[in-house]
């Protein structure tokens, strides 16, 4: 095992953890739970975890690019379905990264695009997160190991439960527009 491969695996697993925690914080804010309504630390944690996720995705990608065994090349790294290893599962991760970066960046222009549009776009983030989970499970070499499952299960399960709660409450009581 090469150091860049180990770095890529670690960064990928850490990105899945931090994205799951970021999604959880965002969903906790979106659910409008009275006790959490005015907790500035929740928003700060959400932003910090999202930024950490973006950094980890970058480390994951750069270390894969430098991998002397995989050798994906720029196209394999950046173009969905062009990867030499498990192209469909890899595309899940690429599309997830693009979606998360694009929608995460909207935070910085939300006043310009309007809060309603920003929130509407932001609602797609759990879908991209779900693609990232699929990518990790289908292409991750550690995905089926006991230690990885124990580490990833709590944040992934929490994010999935909160996403389900958010979408179920939205169906029952739609937000006024």
C-alpha cells in the first residue's frame, strides 16, 4: 500500500464523516426544533464541517491523482464515468462532490440570489450526500471492514434519520412560500 493510497482512503472516509455531520447540523436547523432555533454554535459547526468536507474531498482527489497504481489521470478524476476503477461507483462520488461544492458555494451568495432560492437549492444537498454514501460503500476499499462500519454508522445513520424526518415533516406541513 502506498502512502498516497492510504491518504486517499483516510480523506475519503473522513469526508464522508464530516459531510454526514454537516448534513445533520443543517437538517437540525431546517427542522426548526424550538430548543435549537437560536443556537449559533449549530450554524458555526455546520459551516466548519462543510468546509472541512470540501478540504477532505480535495485531499482525497489529489492523492488519488498521485496514486502510482491507480493512475486515473485528470479525466478519470474529474469526468464522471471515465475512471479506470469502478466507473459507475466513482461517478457517484464525482457527481456528489460537484453537487456539494456548487450548492455549498451558494451559501456565500445567498443574499444575492435570495433566501428562498438559496434554501430551495440547498434542499438538494442530502441527495448529493446520498450519492457520496453510495460512492463510499461501492468503491471504498474499507467500506465493508468492521472498523469503518463502526466509525461511519452513527454519523451516516443520524444524517439519514434527520433527512427522513425533514422530508416527512415537509410533506405533512409544507413551508409557506
